[in-house]
């Protein structure tokens, strides 16, 4: 027995144990890796469904129940992905083959990941919807927004419209009627300003995209948009310059709150709640977010722009299937089941946006809210996506929405100091730098 | 001990000492191999943890890919695009201002309070705890509180400014005021750290030195400049290095309060890097910015570290 063996374990033995200790987790890791590769969208062969917090916390509770109740041949699992850092979460999971088989997500996420070969196109699924009649249940136009040259990148499940809202009590106080055109909007804004209220409430502060959405909505309203029919950036157009000249006039008249450039979503909500906002573009759920002021808030009809056109902006949120799945059949079977259950989100209700199915939009539980009916009946038929004037969406829109060029552009316009043509030229250059890649 | 004794002791010890191992041309001993094997897992782990992300990031910075796909090799064009962009230099300028104000503002405030807390004031312990709160409270909570304080015209500070006759002040909407607000916020968040560092350094200073200086006729200011500052200089340089790194890498303080706006007025390099990667989805340029930041930080840290060594020698 050597001296080193006094402790009961020889040096060689100790090193052997140490080696084994190191090797065990390494081998285990290899095994896990092997498993994940074999099962693809993992969970022991289960189908992973990732969902975002689309409404109140009750939304995700209901979502989890829907997935738990799924009795398809492949078991489904439910995971909530927070909006904060969602792109990193999805990207890193997809890169490591641990991503979902089916998910909801940002409006242009499907196009973005389709461009990188990660999306399973939904053409077969859409065909099956034609057979069972669900296809005809979609509101006009929404399915078309999912089309790409290679197929359907996703399946719509709700739309996020950007309608004009107004506070009737404040308009009455200012002695003006509800505007129907930009000229009337300007007049109403001037009247509202006299009673200390913003006639074009928006915000472009930290984490608030509404200012950017508002600028694009105004361009689209005036017959413009950020892209030409081929999908190339085309910002410096007469329609856009006219729209942004109007926005600058609103800013210079003091109709846009000079603090709007820094308002977060919470700041802006506070302005609506505190009766400091009389008119503005916002989300479909504004009235529900405005507390007791909500009862005074109503959706306006789409406005006739300076050029005489009527249009609005919407985002078609969709469900997407990934190539990394236990099987494509399992993904499609799950998606069909899920699409058949989404009406419960509006039935409950749990704070989701505007439905894409006629059967939900016309149901009593939805139609009791006149604001939501106005959004479906009056806004959706005239709405276009970020891609306007191109009809199809594309991958680069994911970078455009929330990207720096558009956010900066919105802030510059809300300050009211920048020449519209110069600001649009800068936006054009910024978009070209994103889209070219 | 005499010289003879010393020599004899030395000579006696020689035969008992093990012969010095000569490694030249020989294989390492079993003991050395054992040591290497024992340390190897830790070294491999550290190298993997540090080196792997670094190598991946370096690769991303010379490709035009995304977080999922590597993309095409583009050489140093991402770096060239970044350094020729006015937005990069605008962000670099704000980073410099933010860092200088953050480091020296928090140092001055921290040192002032550390000196104050050395005097006999009632409830000193309670004050120490209260003064630590800005550092202890999560930055999400602090930024929400500051947004409430200055975010809208109805917020307390703008309302106060309006009542004092300054008109409608938009702390976060005006580019200059937003930059000032963010810098002040940084000082507010950081001064407790500086206070803690300075307090620890001051506690190590011998009070007898001040008594001697007092007898020699040195006033309080002279004592501060010629005794206190030199004696705590090592700690000061270390706190400057740390705070410089904290400021340059500080993302949440800026992003949560202003998002880098309005119109990039408060966009620092780290905010620009984040927005390039995760909002514009331009991974290569974003990572290139991060690498350039690292280079600058290494230069600044090395310079300050050399200053510490000079102090040690002195």
C-alpha cells in the first residue's frame, strides 16, 4: 500500500473517480442532445406549443387549459413566452433545435423564420380548411396577408387594428363633432387644445411602438406606405410627404402633446385615463385600459385623408408551424384543434384583440361591444399591413416593426421640427440598410 | 544571530533539503501530472465558458447572418459600416458623457456622503441603510419610479417646474433634458456604491495622521487634499475602473427610462448594439459595436490599473 492510499482511496483511484464524475454529465449531455435530435420538437415526443401573453393573465390560463384538453395522438405542451426578449428566445431555441412545433408570435415572425427555412408552410392545412368550411369563415382579406411566393407562412387567429378613438365627453366639452376627415381632425384638435386636451394622442417613448404605428397609419390612410408594390422601400412619395406635412402641422399647432415623443405605453394610457387625450390612434383594447374613462371612449369611422383616400393599418397575428416538429401531421392536427377552440378567448373574454373568424365576430358575446363591432365592420375592410403598397408581407418587416429607423422617424415627426421630406429620406435610407440584408 | 551561526545553519540545512528537480529534458513528475489533471477540468470549463461565446461572437461580427443562420463571410465590412456611421459616433459621444458624469458624479456624491457619515450625526446607521437603497432596489423599479417622477406634464417634477414659472418642462422629450435626466439617474443609482467603497477606504486611514497634521497647522481642506485623497487613492482608482465598466456596459438605466430617445439623444453604444441586434436584426454590426466597446474598455481599464501600480510603488 503506498503512502497515497492512507485516505482509503489511491491517487489513481481518485483521478479515476474525478474523471468519471466529469464524464458522467458530459455523457448525459450528449445523451440529451441525442434525444432532442431524435425527438426534434422534444418534450419526450410531445408537440410544443409556445404562446405569448396576448391578453390578461386569464388568457394564458385559458390557453393552457385548451392545450391540456387536447387529446390528439401526439401530446401537446404549453409554454408562455414573454414579449420581452421574445426574438432571442425563439431564435436561440430554433437554432438549438429545441423550439416549438407550433406557436403564436409577432406579426411578421412567420415571414422572418420562413425566410430562414424554419417554417412549415400551411398550404396543405389551408386546403383542409377549405374542405371543412373554416376557410369561408375567415373575414375577407385576412388569409391573403399570410401568402408568400412559397406558400402560406401562417394561419391568422386575431388582428391588431390601429383605429382612431375619441373621447365623446371631451369632444362635447370642446363643442366639436366627431371628425370624418383630416381637415375636421385638425379643426377638432384646435378646439380640444383650447380645453387642454390633445387632439392627436400618441407616444413614442421607451418600448412604445404606437407612435411609429401612427405614422405608418397616416401614410397608409393617405394612399402611401413605406414600400412600393415590389416590396422595396419607397418612403419619399407625394402621398407620404403630404401625410407627414399634416402630422407636422398637428405638432406645430400643439395638437400633438409635446411630451408625446417620450411617452411610454403607460404614460399614454394615463393621458387617456386622465382625460388629457381627446382623439388618437390606439389599440382595439383602449377602452378596457382606460378605467372609468373607458365608457366615454368610442371608435371613430376611418377618416378621409387630404388626398381623399380612406385606409387604416392592421397587424394580422398568426399561428405558425415549424419544420422542427414530431410530425407535420401532428402539427396540422393540433392546429386544427386549436383554431376550433380560439372562440373561447372572446367568449370569456380575456382581453385579446379582434377576431379573424366571422363566426366569432358575429357572435352575441362579441357583438355586444359596439366599439369592437365598428372595428370589424368599418376598419378591417379598409386596413392594410406594414407591407403596403405591396400586398404580400415579407421577412424584413420584422426588422422594420420596432426597428430603429422607424422609431427615430416617428420621434422626429412628433417633435414637429423636422422637414417631412428630409425625415422620409432618412427613413428610406434606414429601411434600405435593413431590407438589403 | 551571528554571521557564523547563520552560515552554519544554512550549511546544515542543505543535506536535508530535497534536491531541486531539474525539469530540463525530463518528463513531468507524477505529482505535477496529478496537479495538472486536478486543475484541468476547472481550466477547461473556464476556457469554454469564456472562449466559446467570444469565438462565436467574433464569427458573427464578420458574417452577415442572424441569430439562427451564420450568413456570408463579409470580412471587416461590419466594422467599417459601424465606424463610418454617424449614429455610432453619436452613441460614442453620449457614452463618454454618460460615463464621465456617472463616474465622477457618483464618486463626488458618494465621497461627500461617506465623509458626512464619519461625523457624529444621529441615526447614522439608518441613514447608511437608506442611502444604500438606490443601489439595492432593482433598476426596473427605479426606472419606473423615475418615469413616474418626470414622464408626463402631470408628473411631480414637471408640475413643480410649471408652478415655479418654468412653463411646461418635458424632462424626457427634450433631447438635452433627456440626456441630463438619464445622467442624473445614473448618478442617483450609483452613488451608494461609491459611498461604500470610499467609506471602507476611509475606515482604514489612521486618525493619528490627522492629529499630527492638525498640530502642524493643516486646515480641514488641506487635510482632505493632502492626506485623505492620497491615502484613499488606490480605492478611488479601483472604484473608477469598476464604475467606468458599469457605465459603459449599462443598458437598463438608459433603455428603461428613454429607450435611447428622443431621436437617439440618449443612445449609448450598448443600447445601439442591442437595438442593432435585436430590433434591426443586424447581428453582425451589433456584435461589431460590442467588440469595439470591449476594446475601449480594456484600454481604459489598463490605463487606470497602471495608475494603481504607480500609487502602490509610490
